[in-house]
C-alpha cells in the first residue's frame, strides 16, 4: 500500500486521510486467493459515521470489489489481445 501511495497522486494528500486507508482480505472460499480476496478499507470517524454507516460501507466494499474484478478482467483480456 505504501509503495502504491508513493507512486501516485495521492502522496500529496493529508497524512491523516491516508492513515485511515487499510488493506484487508475479504472472507473467501478455499479456491479464491491473491487479488480475489484483496480489498481496501477506509476507517471513518464521527461525524462521518452518521452518513457513512456500516451498511453503507459494506455496500461500498461490494461495489469496490466488483469494479476491482472488472479491472482485472480488462487487464487479462487486453494482454491476450495484444
């Protein structure tokens, strides 16, 4: 995570914001591993918890993982078609 942050435009963001970002593994089946279980989590504190509830954050996590898998498929397809 630190290497990705250092090599992106995010490196100039407030360190307090970056400290809330965590890499986690999602609950997964035995055949899933690596990027299949990768996820990013953002810890929110009050007063943001009034808007970004646990349910909302779980929905965001599901959307993130869906988009992450689509990006992996795009990468795989583009490397095959080149």
